C-alpha cells in the first residue's frame, strides 16, 4: 500500500497517543541521548526530514538550535505548530509543507549541520535516492541520524507482542509488515543495510544503536505500567542501546553517520 499525506493525516490521534505512552517516551529519550553524544558545540542548523509533529526536533530548538521541519502531512504539522508555540520556539523553527522529494528544491546544498530522518525510510519507495538528497543538503562534516524499524525484530514482535508463533515463523527473512498505527504496509531494513546506503552516498559511520532492545519483548501493557517497573526497563535500555549483540534485535535501529 502506497503511503500518502492522508495516511498520516488520518491517524494523527493514534500517533500522538503512542508518543505519550511510556515506551513511546522511552524511544525519544534514547534517540535524543544517543544523538547528543555526537553533536558538536555551538548552535546548529537542523533539518527534520519527515518530522511530523516535531517530537524529534523541537527539543533541539529548545536548546537554541535552528530547525526546519519538512513533512507533507498537514495534520502532523498542525500538531508541530502547537508544540512549537508551547516551547516558545517560533523564532527557531520553520515549517515546510512538502514531500521529501522536494528537499533539493527547498534548500541549497551543504545547508545543514544535522539531518534527522526518523521513522521515515520504512515508508519510502526509493530509500537510496532519499538519503542521497538528504546528504546533499548536509554540510561536509555534518551528521545524519536515521531511525527505522529493524527488520530483525519482526519475528520477535510477532511472537512476544502478538503471541502469534505462526506469524513469527512467517516473518523470518520478511521485509514488509503491516503497521497498525498508520494502517499501512512498511518495508523494513537492518542497520547494516542502511549503513551501506549511507556509505555509498558519501558518509562514514559514527555509531549505530538499538532502540528498545528489551521493552517490546517483555511483559504486557499492565506489567509495564506497574509502579517502578518501567524505571527498571529504562535503566536496562540505556545500558543495552550501544551493546553488541543485543542492539541487533532491538525494535528500532538508530544509525548516525558523518558526511565526508
């Protein structure tokens, strides 16, 4: 199923609800903590490509960085504008209603110090072309952070989250999966596959991380929301995010690379 702006417009309520769940908040905390390890000092120019309602990039604006959010979902961007106002960051965030295929028309080459491409590549038809365009608008020495669903997680997600062993078996070596949040089909990648694309596009690797290495495979919603339990999960996740081999089976991978 091909995604369109309506795919995301129609599911904004489900998406914002997921972001507010403990595991949703954990994903952003881990992602932002990992990214902070690589950021240089000073104020940066940041592109949030497919940034939706701004959960990844508005915190950077709150720290003084200048952010451009590009997305074709008007409902997502409307939510982003509310968050920008709440953060009193209107002078540091620009909103662009556009498809990511228009990136090269919106910005000059070598404009940004940092590009975020989070929860995007699984919905894109031509990932190498997208990442090539994003790297083109990145300054030499600038960073790109790519976050996406890890294809190695699909059997584990089916077995432990859905309790469906037959579906888990069918997911061995699978590349596509349905996503209930947006009621569509996504194409999944592994960290090493995205690494190869980034290197072909002119980057060298900084680090790759696993996001939610254990959280998605342990317990249920009731157990995870018991007092004190999620604090333990969070402690474990921060310990595992950069550890091999645990990160290889995380629900998401985060790949951070530098343009050479």
